[in-house]
C-alpha cells in the first residue's frame, strides 16, 4: 500500500545499522567487484574496516554479478572461508 511504502521509506531514512557493525562477533566474509556499477567498491572496504576480524575479497571484471561471471573463484573463496570456520569450530 502507499502508506506501507511511506513507512518503509521513513524507516530506511531514519535508521542505520552502521553503529552496530563493530559489535559483530561472527565470521564475516565481504566480497565485491572493483567495477560494480551499482554498489561502490568503497562500501565493501567500509564494511571491512567497521567489522572486526572480517575478511574481504575483491574481484575485478565481474561487475555487480561477479559471483556468476567468476563463479569458480567465488565458490573457491566461499568454500575456503566456510571450511576454515568449520575447522575453528
């Protein structure tokens, strides 16, 4: 409904999760592509800087859908990340 939409916009404009990022304690993998036209790559670096012990992997040449165009590397990185987390347990 138009009213529901306006409430969603208001909540989006008035609330931010940024202050809570340093409180995250779970493993976090951040991936982005340097040539993403929709989400600036600087956002990934911002998240990495804000979340303690996060891991960041930057792709190049895949754009916004790097996980499809560079599928093998994406899967390898995710598998390594998840395997490491399972091993630490």
